């Protein structure tokens, strides 16, 4: 069950990046996701926070490309994406320097007021950039808001990102990052 769950989550993640539905993602698709997030928050890619996000997505692309030994066509298939994500971030040692840095950059955007928490409106902006359905956004927020105080601590959001992309535990809260599976 655990491996199947991770493959299912990574398949969903791939689809979020494969906006044109051609079954391949390219560097521009990943950077486009970053751009959608920045636009949603009204953040410039050249601001310190925006630059951090752009750099994070660039590092993510470079890590995946190197991990799968990109074949020169400049694209990654769903199978390559899953294998690369598991190898680099699930089994590998690059989760903190690469995946966590992207999650922290997103967390910083979501916590624009600096109170250490993400409210429902900021969470909706983030998940809308990923293409998550509105009803799924509400379900995800409800699950990630574990103490039901109307916000998600940034640290818990970062942990949810790690769990979503790396955990095989069917009970991990992070499985709900983008709503019900």
C-alpha cells in the first residue's frame, strides 16, 4: 500500500506540472508552476522571496534531471519523474537542501504577514496555482489545520510538503496537502 500511495501522489504531482497534458514536463513547466504561485501572491520573481522560489524550482529541476540522467530531450516522463523523486528525495539525501528549500520558499509566500501561520485565503492561493479544485482546497485545509484554529503553522505546512512527496505512510497528514486522494 505504501509504495502505491507514493506513486499515486507523485502521479498527481506530475499532472499538476504537466499543464498542457502532453505526458512530459519540461523545465519551463516547473518554472511555470513557480510563476503561477508568484502571480497568485502578487510577488515579483526578482524580490528576495520571489527569487528564492524561482531558485528553488530551478534546483528541483536540476536535481531531477541529474537523478534520472536526462536523455537530452529536455523533458521528464511520468515514470522518470516518479523514479527521480523517490531516488533524490525519498531515498536520497537531497530532501533538505532542495525539496525543503522549495517548501520553505512557498511557506514564506503564504506567510506574508510574518505571523508564522498560513490562513485559508493564502492556502487557497497556493493550491489554486497547483490546479487544485476549490472543494479539495477546503478539505485539505481542514485536515492540515490539526488544532482547528483557522491556520496552519508554516513549519507544519513544510512538513506536509515533505510527507506528500516522500512518505509511504498512509496515515501521514501531508497526504492531504492537495485534498483527498
